[in-house]
């Protein structure tokens, strides 16, 4: 793919080096290292409970690490001052699992939330940005005054994506973006992410367990096992691997169905 090929020649936009995270006596990430290349969609997969979402939360600063180094946009996050750190955070957007919309806020207020945190804009400009982001993710402007409780699961994911894109980020973290969606809705969301990546030049770090997403949306795949990245490469690399978990995951009944349809 063109985006992946271009990414090969650039420095990583995210560089995780020997990162460990521990909860109590349990070490969830154990000297994990991973690079995310500029312009790619990287699918991050692994067994349930292995710590896939923990890595995302560690990178963005919601979970403290025990040791290691995390660089984003070439900056060591531990060494960044408060102002520099806020500048980096403005350049990424996050879609949390299940959307994580504020239930007491309208769609418009949810999308405007990160903009208000970083910028001082008039309400007119905020509303224009909101409508533009809603259209960008395939929603009609009329939903701007609805509350999350009035939305379908697919609409919640799209509103959450619009919020993640509100500040025009270069990097987007997607945590299980198709979880809870039916196959049609999941497929449409994958295509939306792919289209946005191509048109906006985004780098996407996607935590997922969805084989369809790995096949259709991702340029490259990294696999988490025993707290480390045990494999990274193309879908062909994953299918050629002799690692027991990879063989089970990429050659199981569901995997055969996916491969057969392509």
C-alpha cells in the first residue's frame, strides 16, 4: 500500500523502548518495544487481557510505566515540559473503547470538548468545526443536539471519532473501534478509518481483535504476547509465522472464512 511504502522511509512517529507496566504483583507489559511508522495504520492485536489497551493508555499518559522510554513526534515524553507536552497532546486524538462520550453532554458539546480545552474560539467557529467533523465521519449535522443515549452504537463510535479528529491531529489512537458493532457497521467503520487515513495523512494506532479490520484497514500488524511484541509485519508475515498463538489466531475457523472471502 502506498501509505505503508511511504512510511517505510520515515522515522517512527511513536517509539516505545523497553517499557514495563505493572499492576500490583502482575507485570502487564515487560520490556516491550514497538515503533509506529508515520502514515501507517498499525493494528495491535493479542489475547484478551494481554494488555493491548494498557499500552495505548501508557503512551498517552493515563497509566504510569515502571520503566522504559516513550517518544512521540521525536520527543521523549518524560523529558517534555508542561507546555511541550500539551503541544504534543494537541497533535493526537483518541477514540476510547465504547466511545466514552460524556452522557450529560450533547453530540456537539462532546466534539467541542477537546477544542475548548486547547483553543479559545467563538461559539460560531466551534459549531462550524463540529458540523465539519460530523460530515467527515458520515453523520448528518442534525445529530449535533442529541445526547449519547439517543444514538445507536455505530453513531456513538462515529461521534467519538469526530471528537478524536476535532483538533486536526496527525496521530489517532483507536481502542477496539469496531467492538460491539454488527459486521456491516464494522466494515463501514473500517472503510471510514482507511479513507480518513488516506485523505488526511493520519498515522493510526489501532488496538483491535477484529480479523476483518486487520485484513482490510491495517498496513502492518503487531502482536502482543507475554508482555512483549512477539511479531510485527504484514498480514502475510502473520500467516507465515509458526508461533502457536499466531497460527491459532490467523489460521482458525474465523480466519479461514476471512481469507476465503478476499
